[in-house]
C-alpha cells in the first residue's frame, strides 16, 4: 500500500539543542499511530517539525507527504496539503468568531468558497457530537474558553478541515474522563480508510475506544520500539525505564 | 446602524489628487494682513476679527512645544492658511461642482448620507461646500451648519462658546487655529432632543502646501443626546501640509455626546489638532478615535468633568508605519465628586513607525468617590518600530479608585504558527492578529469605519513581511 507520510532520518534542533536525532516513521492510509515517550523526548518537537514551525530547524532528513518532500514548505502550504495538528495550548485570537474562523480556514485549506448555510448545518452536527456549547462557536476563537473547550475546539477544527493526517499533540492532557471520551469519539468520526491519525500522548485513556495499529516509543529523539496496542498497556504498567536503558 | 460602505475600499481613494483648482489661495505665510484678509473675505463681524488678531499676537508669543515629535519640518512661511475652493455652500450635491462632488463620492459620503446619517457637512480645503440636515431635526430645533453661517446667524451662541472651552493661549497651534480658522461645523441640540442617527462632517484637504483649520463647536443641551462623526483625509504630496483644527464640545447636565473620529491624513500631514469637552452633571462624553494617517500627530482629546457624576470614555487606536510619529492620548480632569473615566487605547507600529501614548489624569481634591481606569496596549510588528507610554497622573484625593495598566508587546510567533497551521498565509495570520488586537476599539467605531479600518490594516500590512 502507498505511504501517506514518511519521515526519514530526521534530525532537528530548537535553540541550538538537538532534539530529534534520526527519527524514522512511516504512516499509511487508514492507520492510527500512537507515540508515547517520557517528557523531553521530542514528541511535541516532532509534531512542530512536521508542520515546519520556524522555531525549530531541520538539520537533516526528510518529511515526505504523498511522495512529495515538504521539508521546505511553509506551514500554511503543509496544512493545505493535508496535515493538521491539534495544539497542546491552542492560541486565543480575539476579533474573529470561531464560526467565521472555521469558515475562513476551510476556504483557505480547500481553496473553495464555503457556503454559509451548509457549513453551519455540518458544523452543528459536529458541535453536538462533541458535547460543545453551541454558543461557543459564536464567541471569539478560543478567547475565554476553558482548557477542555479549547481541546474540543481543536477536534472540531480537525473534523471541519478534513486533513489527510491529523497529529494530535497531547490533546487528552488536562481533560476529565468524559471529555477524553468525547475527543476519542471525535477521532472515530474523523477516521476513515484514506486518512490517518498520529496521537501523541502520555495516557492510555484516549486509546481505549480506538483501534490502534502501531504504538511507538520515542526516547531521546529516536523511536526505540514499535509494537501493537499492547505496547501501550505495557508502558502504562512499567514506564519507560527499560527503554531509557536501551539508549545508554 | 446600517453598513454604509462597501468592503473593497483601498488606500487609493484617499490618494486621488484633484487639480489645485481654487478660486482663491492665500499667499503663503502668516501675518496681520493675511489674518485681516481672511476675516474680510468672510465678511465677519468685528468681534471675530478681534479674536483672530489677539490669537495672532498670542501665536507670535508662544513657543513650540519642547516635548513630543519633531516639528522642524513645519515652516509657516511655506503654508497657505486659506484656500477657497471653486464652490459655494450648497445643500444639494447636484449643485456641488463635479470634481469636488466626485471626490466626496469616492469617499462614500453621499451614499452614507442616504443610508445612515441624519445630516452631513463636507469641507473641501478651507470652506464647507455642502451642508444638509434632515427636516425633522430642523423641526425639533436642531442646528447643524457650517461655522461661518453660525457666526452670522447665531452670533450670541457662538460668542458665548467660541474659544471658551479651549482658550486661545492653550498652546501655539490653538492660537494659530484661532487666528486663521475657516470652515468646520456647528451643532446645537436643544434640551431633551435625542438624535438616534449620527451627524457626520468630512474634511478633505486637497491643495498642496496649505493648511486646514476647521472649527467644530457642538452644544448638547440638558438631557439631549448626539452621535457626531468626523472623518478627514488628504492626498499625498511631497511638501508638508498642516492640519490644526479645534473641537469644542459642551455637554450639559444629563446630556450624552459620542464623538467618533477617523483620521486618515496622508503621510505628509502635520496633524496638530485640539479637542476638548466640558461635561456637566451626570452627563457623558465618549471619544472614539482612529488615527491612521499623517506624518506627525499630536492629538490628545480632553474631557473636563465639571458636574457631579459626569462620565467619559476614551477608546482610541493608532497605527503608525514608516516615517510616522504619532503622539496621541487622552487627558481627563475630574473636577467634581463621583465622576468616572475609562480609557482603552491600542497602538500598532511597524516598519520603524513610532506610537506614543501620552496621557494626563488629574483628579482634583473635591472629586471624591471618583473612578478612573486606564488600559493601554501597544503592539510592535518588528524590531525597528517604537512604542512608548507616557502617563502623567495627578491625584489629589485618597477617596478614588484608580487603575492604570500598560502593556507593550510584539506579535506572537506562536499565534502566527497556530493560524498558519490552519491554512492562513503569514500575511493573513498577521493581519488577523492585528485586527484582533484592534478589535476592542474597532467594535466601537461606526460599522463602515470598522470595515475601513480592517481594510487599512490589510493594506498597511502588505509588503511589510520581511
């Protein structure tokens, strides 16, 4: 089967410190991948580097989407090609309602005009599924949203923007059990045979109701172990100690 | 209020230069003969000429301010203080000469008048060429006319108020204004009359190397209410133009006045304007100000809260680009008990532009139980732009609530990355962030100006991405 995202020997640094040290990862359509790892291993860096956040520098290696090297593309072009990232701490942007922002982003990503009526209709369904207060989407983007509302709003954006790959950077952190279930339901709604999900997490809760294809353990800038869903359970019980030793 | 302008406004409409096709242009410079000539051409009563001549004397005595932006490029010898356009005052656009009418059409004034205004004044260079007000307001005793007509027809009211709120010795450019003033609007709202639709005066300066010195005098009687909008613009020339207008507002007991300004002068303009309001018991004046243009601005609207329970709010935004030094702010004097003031200021600077928020809060000893809350935030879009906050607070009683909050910041890389990850280009992302920053102010502007401001932000940001 063809590859959707391929990361080859990726090295990257932030503020002169090397964080990713030769990372390899291949994601095919229809797959759900999970990356787990201790604090500071480079999990969030990976998400940021894939989207070419200028705060990080790729020193070598390749990020290939649908066969095309996207190393040098600006973030918005990568987004248009179909990579979405759910942020750990979504920014608050006053002056534009969440609804108008979603509509605007949708038109930028799809390159097509968005019809308000249909868009509002589709959105309403997602908002209900995500147990969001419908009034939230009339409020300014993330402004005054609780932590949980912001995370749900990220999932809402994922559903609306329909990316090929969604990278969820600790979307479950700081959420209560019910909200994690809601996020998990959002992922299930999004998921189909042609797209893929990369979940970065510390926590097994979000994985419970999802079909997981691969679990990767990221330690010190490299993937040191790949397994199936059972690997996540193992880590939950035993922690990362033995993988850290492997590094040494 | 209905939306009164279309979205596709761009900077070009301000920069269209009409031919300098005046009926009379005063020789450049400033002296007694020039002042007498202006007065004579206006057929003024002697008392007005006396004020002009006293003001000229004062102008010659007063020094330039020793603080604030550099004014050395302003040379009065190179400024024509009076330019009479080839048009008389009309109350029908059909009678306004074609070229001048077209200019105001481009600026959207007649359209706005049809859709959402109760009256309009339009000044071109030194004279008002159009003034009109809805009949039903006339029937209620509202007066809205140019200042020259007011001097002629309502001399007692003008004598009692003209240069009384702002004394001619206030500063050098007030004295200059009083000596050579021309045009402007006069508004009188009788007791208890409430206008629910705004009046708007628009000031257009076309003639190069000239000055505009319009005088706006507004009296809102007890329990009356008014929203007044002023707009101003000019095309760009290589030489300096001068704007030294004066606004005097009398807001009587229990009255309300909202004074909105969008200033869009070209970047060769020295904008040295003076605005002041006297506010009576339980009355309120709100200032909403957008300053985008001019090379140098020194503009600090002032509210004097003389009556118990008087209130004022200032909501202002300033946007300075390359070569612009915009020194703006707000002054408030609490002179009576239980008065309140709220200040919300935003400034944006880029490409080496400089924004200064300069403010005065004075709370007199007798103003017990008063409240003052100041918030000013600045955003710098790059490392070469400047932003300063210079507040002066003079509080003479302990029995007040006073808060001052100032923030100076840069545009956040995290916010840009977040928006770009949703498909927005860097320019779109920056514009969205800047609009968001301006939002607390732009939402207070009349709708068509808020749209215009957002468009200006887009235009101003184009090409500013390094």
